[in-house]
C-alpha cells in the first residue's frame, strides 16, 4: 500500500482563505442531503466564540470566533461515506465535481476537527464519532455503536482555529452570512435543484439568519440574466460553451464582480470595473418601501460563469484554475478572455445605466480639458475614454493625455530620424506628413505655455492682495514668481522663471544673476533683498543691449536723496560699460559707451519716487501708473512702474492668447 504524507499534503495547500473550509463543509452537507433525497433538508452553521470579549475594530466588542459547527440532516456517515472519507483523493463524488481533497482544508485552518454522525444501515441506526487528524491514519479515536434514533444527521466540529486565520474571519454574524451566500449563490439558482435551508447562527441559536430568505422574504437578491455564450478560437478549431448568470445584490459593501465557478462553487472573483470602469460604483434602483414611499436602494452586480471548461480545469484546492492569463495550446481560453466576454454581456444587460455614466465621465473629462488644460484638446479625440475609471480625477486625466502627447512626440522623432537616414527617394510626401505631426505637437506645447502664463499672473495678483500682516510672504511670493531666489541662469533655464512679466525680451538670455556677486566687491543683484540691480544680456557682444531691473519693497515710501533708484541704475550701467564687471565664468562683460541699455524700476509710486522721475525728465504714463523716457545722460531707456501696472501690462500683452484658449 502506497503511503501518503498527510502533513506535507496539508502544508502544500495554497491560496485558501478561512471561508474555504466552511463552504466545503456546507457543500458536503448539501451532497449528503441530496443523497438522502430529502425535501426538508436543513444545514445549520453555528459560530462559537472565545469566552472572553476582546475590543474589536471601531470599538465593537465582539469575542473572536474560535470554532464552527456545521450540522445537516443528510444521509450520515455510513460505511460507504466513512470509507470514502478515509481515502485520500477519493473518487466517490467525482461525477458531481468531488475532488476527494476538500476536507483537508479543515486541517489547514483548524487544529481540532471532529465528526459526529447518526446514520442508518440495514434498517438500524448507528452513531459514529471520530477525530480527523494529521497522521498516516487520518481517522483516530473512532467510536461506532447502535443507537435508538429516528433520523440521520451529521455534525462537523471545527475548533481551535489557527491564529493566522482567526483574524481573517469577519466577526459580525451578518457579514459572515452574506459572504457565504455570495460563495454559494449558484446553488440557490441551479435548475432542478432544491437548495436546503441554510441557517447561520450564534451558539444557542441566537441571531439566526436564514440564507434562503435573501431570495424569498427579503428579496435582497434578484436574478437579471441567465443565458449561454460560446467562445471560439481565432482559427475556429475549438469552441467552448459557458453559462452566465447575473444578479443584483441589494446588501453589503462588496464590489460588483465577475465570479468564475467550478462544480457550482465560486473559485475566482475579479472586479467588474477592471473591464468596464463604469461598474466601480454602486447602481441604484427606485423601490417602494413598506410605507409606500419611493426610495433609492443601491445594489452591486454579481456575474457568475459556469461551464464544463471551468469544471475540468479547476485546481485541487478550488482556489484557482489550471489555465493562465493568456491562452496557449493546452488551454485555448484564458481567464481574462472568459472574464472579458462576461463583462461585455453584463455591460449590455445594464446598457442604459452604463451609457449614462459614460456620458457623465466623458463630459467631465471634456470640461477639465476646456477649462484647465486647453493645450490638450488636440489629443482628446485619441483618448480611449472607455478604459478610463468612472471616478478619474484631474491628475489622472492629465497623465493619460500626456501619455498620448509623449507617444506622438516619440513617433515623430523616430520618423524624422528615419527620413534623415534615407539617401534616396521622394521625401516630399513623407515630409508633409511629419510636418503636420510636428505642428500639432507644437500648437499643444504653445497652448500649454500660454495657460501656465495665465496661472502665474493670477498667482501674482493674489500675492499683491495680501495685507501687511503677511508682508514677508507677499515679498517672497512676488519675487519667487518672477525669478527663484539664490539662483542664476546656470541653474534656472528660461522656462523656469517668469521674467517675461517685466519684458518679453527677458525670456531668453545668456546670463542672469540673483544673489550672485558680479565682482570682488560683492556687488550682487539680489531679488530677495530688493534695492539691488539685476543685469541681463542675450549675448556677450558690444552691440547686445544691457538690461537692468530693480525692485523696491512693496509699500516702501521713505527715500532720501541718496536713494535715487534711477541714478543707481544709471551708475550700474556705466560700470558695466566701463567693463568693471565679469560674469561667473571669469569673462569680462563686453560693453562700451554706445552699448544700448534699458532700465526697469518696479516699485510703489510714492511721492518721492515721482519726484525722482520728474528730476530725470521722465514722462508720466497716460494711466498714471508709471513713468518712461530716454535718459540722455546715461544713454539709457528707463521705465518705472508699480506692481499693478507690471502685472496689468503682462496681462494685456497676453490677452489675445488667453482669449483664443478661452481662459480669459
């Protein structure tokens, strides 16, 4: 006789949860009742708790569950059933999907397993009791004796639940009942099968819940669809038939799902929204309650798939299938293929509800692009809306659109590289096609850049409205927006600063310094500390203009005669023209007395600032928010403006672009 190492057999059981042995026991009871041909079949599942209450989740005081008893009034453990139980991989129930293995899940999750049964044999009743253990001989301490009895029954006692499973079992009786029902749901709707009465209760019969009532009294489960479908391989060489049953579940907090079933037992569960995003949230039905009022009641969707292909390819533990995610020669249909077809059928069953949600999702995505990301409009048509989550957020929408933009950009670059490598042939048609792609990408990038400008100006205006209590934040925000403090053009490329707010010519430059010394005397233009000059050039040629700008602290009104900022800017320009400064690379700044120069002074127009402007013969602007003019002494064009004029002029220069994008 070949020996079986029972301990290793149990240790090698994988991918089961604590509900597996309970479901296995209930199904075994169903088989026993069916064998007895009873019309009054009944199964009672009794939950046994630890004697000491422990603080549960959210403050619920419920004793942990330590054991479970399953009792049925089936045929009982007669000699034939006992012999089958004692045989590993018994084939007694093979015709109804029995693996001869499921009972070992009891030993995987519980340390103590005992069977008590009364059965009838040769017109006499007997009582058989034994322990089911991990040993070469799995039946121990057996007792079998005749009894005076008028009915058969069996009780399976599962005690001393192993620690790793004890806290995986839900504590509330109602939650346990609902989860068991979902795993056994198919048995309640099998054609030509009468499901026995199944009761879940606490010890002593307290809080009894009858699973059958979810169909009969509570009407918490409704079957919506029951049909067959066929899958066919691409070459039409193989076909398989499946049956799909779709239910509305009006209770619990589980998700809508696709459930693959083997021998009427749920094996796998996959969320429906994986295939149809619109199924992520609950749906609602309008019903009339006991008071005659119309109310909305939410429900989930449970889709169950059955078929010979699933029955034949389920694993020994009934926790997964032998076929893989992708089909192959041995298994022509993958789990994903079956689930996808089931999802499509379910989607069609709830077509109206799904279309309504799709329209809402599509509208929200379009509104996001219209109002927040107009630069992405050209990519919206290529966005696969059907694959996007129903509750997709703004960041996720932007990310999906960016994926399209990046892919198109990479494709265009690859095509250009390929064209440049070709030595002959007519390039005109190829070039026309690729130029169209480049133009589309360029328009999108430009639109994005303009939209960011609008956001920057809005933030700038917000900073200006802060009161004196937030003085430091106001100064820092204003100047960090224009140019990051303690940086220079080596570490801050043109797209990282916003000098265009002052003048568009400042967008591109060869060198700009902020909090960086320009000579050994530590004369440093510094945005953060104000009252210092910042110089910019677009190239180190004598003819290239020198641009110098200076900020004064917001709200500053007190200046003495030595504080004349226009004179200070002029003197700074003269020093540059006299080549007294070097850039950080050690190169002398090339300039002479005829090198053009522009000066910008941004400050609040206090009476003293206005006096300085008049002394230098500057002209007041028509809006009275600034002064401008050519200073003949310094050979420099100078412009003085307050902060509101600064941002106002920037908005005016960009207004037409904002209007075209619809973001005024």
